[in-house]
């Protein structure tokens, strides 16, 4: 039995892009960025709080935890390529009074260590902060590294708070907020040179709170993670077609800020478009749809997310276009949905 | 052996007997249970709680205690028995074992029971959690030990071996793993399920201070626990204990397929009577 893929013919008019490094920056050309916001924020927090420790499974450099390791070598625990151990050991340290930040890739945390997070951490509500790089489609490396399913997997875990930050500002502000939270947290991580966007919106990260970044009469984007950046860009682009779009940023996926979402979605006459860097199964879109159905709020509803498929390997810009999560792809689809 | 240590072990033998009897009484309440494991591990628990460990029954969360991590959650019946004998849990509570709203559920859970340090049941989690606890204790400059009771079947879980590597890497001299080798997992003896021998060589190769003893010989257990605690090297310590399922009740020792043995309603009192008679002889 052959399981080989059948490839589409190349379009000769387009350059063939190459897969970039494992972690391609999602920053657009010329976009403002900040280097390693997670690592620097954790160093600053740890300067104030001696109980903060950092653990990683041979991915310190790839999760920006190495910055913490350099600043606080006595609090940095290299656990080796052993993710089940990583999560359980973080639980053990939390039992003894530490507030551990454990980092790896989102695929490994969600797919490989679920039972360990469930029984060693979440069931007892221990304050372990799981911070994972390569959420959704942020690498062209293929399905082994593309965590298109992490939100679906983790949303079913009781006691677990889930955060999907948009940019460097969100990450910086989320770090002390999740450390203050008494229970376990899963946070999706953007690392390296991370776009800086939200500083222009009079915004502050608050755990469990959504934030209306801009308002508009025709469309409401309800977005999370870096798709909020794409939603803001799409809103700008749509203005050229006299389409006014609002953007409600939902950095905390669980628990959901139901009040803010219902308030924004109930405003009449708007197309509600949920946007997420995740499979259309089990993420923010289904969470919002359920909320709206149960609450009797029934706006026209569309969903931008990744298909229920193992995604291709390749260059990120190609893949974001292919799967409809690039800004031009989103803009075109919204115009289509509005019949413009 | 000195007469003093003989007397000491006589006390431990009584404790082990009491643990077995209390476990059988709980088994009778529920009508079933992992009673063969409770009987095989009773000597290990007696030595742990009444010889080796520092703990305060009146304050099971005392910061200076040695931690006892039961990753094999189905052995809870045995741990409840030792916690009752130690005075952590009131004796009358054994009547609630396995019942609705009991603090003594069938599988051990940290959130339910005083003295139950971790939630077991999903095997292969105890030793990796212990790694973090040992690291955390070292951060606090604590002199407490973490004991982790594992079973031979549990060694099939790969996470245990991640932890075995890690313990030696971090030189966790405050970790004492105890492996109950009763040669009977759910589907049969490990040799027919997933072979784990030679165990002593494996643990030594992983960098542990390793001992193998008869886990139903109190003298041997006391010596092994003393050696594990007194060892001055930086290695984590493991005590591999060969035990006999159903130990102390001959008709249960020989019962086939005794991972989860069937004990008929009228047999519980017989088992307790036989246990008492065997102990007295």
C-alpha cells in the first residue's frame, strides 16, 4: 500500500518559496517586532519572585527560555528530551512550592503529555504554567510540528486556563498574569522576533478578558492569537471597500469571556467572523458558536480556521495563503461572504 | 543480629500483620479489591512507615516529613491500612472503603485522603513527579527523602525510564524508589507480558545505588532501607523487592490469576482467621 502524497503542478509564474528555519517569524516585512518577549518577561518576573523556576525538554533556545536560563541559571532546569518527565517534574516542583514554567513545542505538550498534565497537574489544580511554541500553523515543518489541534485537546481538560496571545505586548503582560493565577495555565507562544501590534490600541492583557480593539458596523472579527493581527490588517483592507469591521480580541480561550463576546455579537446587522490559528474543530470558533446558540444570539456566522487535515510542509506564506489565514485570503473571503 | 534489632523487627512484624488484617477488613467491606497486592506489600509498608520514614501522623502535611508517593493507585487499600495503623486515618473509617463520598476511594488520590501525597492510577507518573519533588526539596535545602513505590508491571511505562535517567543526571540522593516485584500484572507475569529482567542490572546501568531483596523478609528490608538512607554517594537509590502475592494467607498465595482476585463473601473471615493463625504460629 502506498501512502505517498500526490502533488499539485507548480505554477510557473510564481516563485517557489522554500521552507524557512524551524521557527519562521510570522512578522511581515518592515513590521515592528520585539525579541524574545517571553524570555525577557520571565526574567523580570523572576527577579521579583524567587519561587519562579523554568523547565524545558531540550527546547530552551526554541522557546526563548534560554534567556531566563542565562539570567537565573540556578532556577533553570534542562530536563532533556523527555516531555512526560518535563510535565510530571514541573508538578513535583509545584508540590514543593515552586511556580514552574515548563516549555516545549505545542504538539508535544498536547499530543504526548496529555495524561501527565491531566493527572499530575490539572486534577490537583497545581500552579504549573505550560508555555509552548509552534502553535497552529507557525512552522512549515509539517504535521509533526504543527499544533493545529492543541486548543481542541486542551479545552477538554478541567481546571486548565488557556491563553493564545497575539503579539509581543500580549506575551509580556500575560507572563505575570498567568503566574498570578493560582491554577495551571497553557499558553501558546510566539518566540524570536515577535510582532508588536497591540501597543497602538490602548490595550492591556487581562486574564479571562476579551478586548474590543476597534469597532465597525458591518463585520465583527472575534479573533485569538496572531489572527487578531490579521483581523486588524483585514479590517484596514476592508475599509477601502467601505466595509467597517470591528475586532474583538479573545486572548483567553478558556474560560471564555462570555459577557464581552455576547455583547459584541448581539449588536445587530453584523457578520460575525471567528478567526483562529487552529483547526476549525474544537477551538475558539466552536466555543463561540456554542455560546451564541445557548444564549439565543444568532448573527450571521463564519469561521476562519485551518482545515481538518494534516497540513502540508512548505513555506509559511504559501501555507497561510493556501489555508486561508493570510490577511489577503481573509479579506477576500469576507468580501465574498458580504456579496461584495 | 542483636536482640535489640530482633525486638525491633518483632514490632515491625506485628505492624505488617496489622496492615494485612486491616486491608482484609477493608476488602470485606467492598467485597473485592487488590487484596493480594496489599498482602504482598505489607512488609515494605511496615518498614517504610514504622522504621525508615520521618513523619508525624497527627500532621500528615508536616513540612519536614519524608514524602511517600504511591504511583500504583490500585495499592491504595494497602496504603490506607498503613495510614490507619499509623493513626493518620481513624480506624472506623475503614468501613467506608470504596463507598460513595468516602475519603478512601478504590484508587489512591491526593485530593481525597490525608497522607496520600499524589494521585496514582495512571501508572508511570509517580517517579517523574518524584523527580520534581526532589529538585524542589533541594531548592529548599530540605533533608527529606521522597519514597516512590512502583510495581514491576509499571516498569513497562516509558516515563518511568525517563525519570530513571533524570534522577541520576540530577544526582538525586534524596530519592528512594521501591519496586514491588510480585511477578503478576493484569494479563499475567511480566515475562509473558513485557519482560523487565534483569532488573538489578538495569537500574545499576541507569546509575542508581541498587539493591534487591526478599520483600517479605523484614530483616532484609530493614537493612536495605538503612543502606539506602545511609548511602553517602550522589546516586538515587532503588530497592527492588521480590514479594509473594497474597502473602500471609496460604490459600490466597496459591490462587491463580491473582492480580484482582475473587474472594467469596464467606472467605474474608476465613482469610482473617488464617492470617491470625499463621502469624501466631
